[in-house]
């Protein structure tokens, strides 16, 4: 039945979109009449939205009327589909039982007899309808243009379409927002179809230097904002304490209850099973049952949700056995997030009476559920985990893949840097087939200007393409900057618009990083050539000269104008929305949280590593030892004729690696991002696969591996024993390739995963560099 409902909604939406377009009419001289059966708070919000959003774009102010006026040129009528008449006037009539405006949250927009009708199935649908008309209209000074033949009806395909915007120190911008900024942002999300907001209320002390008001107070204000727009207010509330300790358990219940008691509206409580927390579901489920009994004292219709994140297979099985045995009515549904069982498996195992919600991470670039694909190492080192990351095409595909197994989503977000992604998810949650470019055009038209609609939408797609593949080989990055520079120059009136600021900043940042990567890589190549002169000129002299060459990245920096633009836009974004792009300068919570300004000049060659290596070489006793190590360094990426080198997780320099690095570059973020290891050692795969062809069948080869921990290597399925086996960072492991396996000129290298379940993931064995060396 649910599938048929979604199909019927889609058919109606397509039908009404297809009606022929007429001439544009200007509703500048209009009034608004609102049905009294709409919830009072929504009536107030609806009028406020129309007056404020239209006025700021057109200068027009629509006033409310309570009775029809013959003198009015046009009237906007906001009514419920259950309304028979408004001030004696019948609503437009349509035949059918499954009309979109009769479905939950569905609405119809129709221009008829000089009246623009927005007819909602329920109160919140009125605001969704207003969002649709604001996005579909063309607004400019003194004009509000719509199609005279407008007759459009739609209802959402998925019932949960939300975003987590937790007011806490961890976030890179939310913690700096005022109540007014939260209100405006939530309003804008609702106008694009969002129907749920998830906050992270205080369960422990977590102060931020940017807080405008305490977390307890913002928790109340956010609940009030959601209530004003009649959308769901969720909270994410884990239990990090040991629930077997009765005193701690009771205290935790009291803390949760105190939050529930404070807020005027609360629809759902999401309890992440094991992320964070380490309690077994045999402790968690009774705790949640008790939590529910306290929750419904203040919010009678609120529900409890749980995710199985971090649960072992035994714990997962216990959870489903508990559902089968007790069929708890207090549990509303299950959430699938990072480290949860697969979404399809969850829906299959979950009894039908329970809902299923996706918890997609749309905010992170690396070390996350859906990392940026084909992400260049240079971006991973400088943009890091929470850079400005519009990826509309990518996230539309992710949504389409998993949405059919769910009732919807509430995304994980830690700042407004992912604003484009939120809009993509909200709109695709309403209509899974809505074209990405059309969504972007509505975004750019609404938030920028009608005249920049197409150009800015294409520019966003250009920014997404910047991240696809080798940064050196991506010839679209500079043209994308030139494109945005032109827009920047052409529309100076948008210079204070924070969404515009983010997109232009990204264009400058990407191009600057690319030019640095090319420049600094060439410096290192020159330095390696100099190192080869060690026999004629001596080790100490060539090391000193090589270091001077690679350090020209600092002594003779390039693209200073672009670098200054990045600095300026980071400052502007801090002033406009509190975006914290630096720990030192803007007091970000930590270096992973979008601190692109702190890493904009992070070395993209190995000059830090060379400095440290040369200091070690200078302490060596003999010239022979020095020369041997210099040879290794100079030949690191050039093992000689007939030999091969792969920087395993660098998409630009791993021609034989066939495994996809789903976590961008499996980037470990060592030493707070300021690691001095060789760049290739900072990235890795745990068990890469490499394939080689056209080998010399009569040659002898060795395999050299650099990484950390074990390297349980196989060639064509045959396990090899090492000649050398240094398990430390950048230590060599070497293996002889059996002659019989190269007889056909091809080999495949694989690595078995060692048993390391007792270790944290950062301490797992990993592979960074692989050589196949012809002897």
C-alpha cells in the first residue's frame, strides 16, 4: 500500500507539472486571506513567511484580509482541503480519491479567477505550498510573477525528511548562531520540504566561546521554532554511562527527563545504540522503556527510536529477539546510521509495525559513511573532514539507493557547510525523481537572484566536479574558478550572502590547492635530481641544496591574490554565520571541524619529511650510509626501468591499485592534521589489491611494502614469506616473487587482513606504498 501511495503521488505530480505554461502575471497588488481552520501558530507563521520573504526580494508587502474584497486585483488564499468554503467562496473542485492535496502534507497550488489558491491537506502542508510558490515564482523589485495557468498538486513520497542541526560546541558554525538565525535557517529548510529538525540537547557540560545563549535555552527555542512551523522536533540523546550501575542509570533518566520537561514540543527521541555508548541492548531496551514512560508525561504522542550502531552480531540478534518476544509499543522505529547493519537487512528483519529511518552523513568528506569518491590526496590534506562540500549529484544517488528501504531520513550535519546537500535530500525526499539541476536552479533562484539561477546552478555542479579524480589531471578546476570569478564580479550585490560566499570560497580554494600541488610537486622533482649528485658533490651539500629547493614553496609562494581571497572569504563567513575555519583565529572546536584556513598552506610536497630525514642522515657515521639512504629517498617514486611504484591511496599515483578507496584516501588525520610523515604514509588501505601486466617472464622481481603493522601478502593466491619485515611507520618489508608466477607476464597482489579486532581502527595494519622491483 505504501508503494502504491508513493507511485500515485508521483503520477499526480508529473501530471500537474505537465500542464501548458501561460503568460506571467504580477501579483504585486495582492492580499492574503487565510482559513480559520488552519492551526493558529501556522496561520501566523504562514503570513509572516509570505510578508518577510516576498518583501526582502521585491519590496512588496502583502496584508491580510478576513473577507474577500472586490477591489483587490489578486488574492492569495491559504486553505485546507477539508475546508468547504472560505467567506462564502467555494474552493476549486477536483475529482478523485487519491489527489495529492488529500495526502498527508500534500498541497495544490492553483490560479483561478484572480485567486492564487494554496490548498493543503493539513496545516504544515500550507507552509510547504508557500515554499513551492516562492521557489516557482520570479521575484524582483516590485514584481512577483507566476504562470497564469498554474495548477500544480504534489505530496511527499517519504514521510520523514529532516536534518540534525545540533546546537553544541562540536559544530563548526551552529554554535555561533542566534535564535533568529536558527529560526531563519529552519524556515528555509521547511520551504524546501524539510519536516523534521533534530537537536542535541545538553546531557553534559559542553561550552563554546561562540554560544549566544546557553544550550538549555536554545533547546527550548528550537522546539518553539519547530512548533511554529508545525514540523517535528527530534532530539539525539545517547547514554554514555554504564547502565548496569543503578545510580548512574537513574541519574541519566533524570537528565533526559529534565530536557523533555523543558521543551514545548517533542515528537521523537533518537537513542544511538552504541555510537556513543557501550551498553548491551539487554540494558538499553529496559532503559528506553523507562525513558518512554517519562517522555509521555510531557509529550503524549512522542516516540522512541534506536539505532544499532556499534552493536556486535550477537547484540543485533538479541535486539530482534527482544522485539519478537515483547513487541514493545513504546518503540516507534529503528535508525540506520554509520556502523549500523545494512539498510536493506534492517528493513527485512524489522517487524512491519516499526518505522525505519536513515541517518545519512551528508556533512563529512572523509572518515564517514559516504566519503567523497575519487578525492585527491591534496584535498584530503587541506580541506579535511568538514570542508564546504556541495555534492548534489553524488548525494542524490545515495538517497535514491537507500530511500526505498526507509520511511525517510534525518541527516547528520555539523554545520551549514553542507547546505546544498540538505536541500538535495529534502527535495529528493519529497520527489525521488526530481532532477538535480532543477533543484539547484530553485536553490540559486531563491537564495540568490532569478537572473543568476542557471549560471550559479551550473557553477555548483562545477564545484562538485572539482573533487573528481586527480587534482593535477582535472583541467576543469581553473575554468570553474574563472566562471565563479565572473559571477563574483557580475553580482557584487551577493557579496554578503553567506551561501554565495561559501561557493565562491570553494572555487578559489580548489584552484589554489591545485596550483600549489603542481608547483610543489615540481620542486620536489628538482630536489630529487639534485640528490642524485651526492657522489660528485657530497651528501651534506646536496641535502642542503635539495632542501632549499623544496622549501621554495614557503620562501617563494605562488598565487598570493587567490590566497588572500581565501583569507578574506573565511573572515566574511565568520562574520556572517560564525563559520569557524581556524582553531587559532576563529576558535574552532578542533582542527577536523572545517578548519580549511589552518591547512590552506599545508605542504603538498615532502619538505617536512625531507627535513626530518636529512637530520637523521647527517647523524650517520659513514658517507656510505648517508649515500645509501639518499638513494632510497631520491628513487622513492622512481624505482627504475621495468619496475613499478604505487602510492596506494593517492588516486594520481596508484596505477596498479584496483581497489576503490571508499574513504577518500583512508586518511588517518595524524597529529591533529600537522603530521610530518611522508605524504604517502599518511594515507593507506588496509588490504589493497594491485594488478600488473606485461611483466618480463624471465626476470626476477621483489615486492617492497611500506605501511604499518603486518603485511600478509599473497601473489596470485600464494602466501609469501618476507626477507625484510619492519613493522614500524615507513619501515620496509620485502618479499621475493616466485619465478613461476610471472611466467604469463601477469600477477595479482593481495593482502590478508590480520586478526586485530582488539585494536582501535587507527592502529590497524595498513599499506601505504608498494613497489614491484625488477632485479
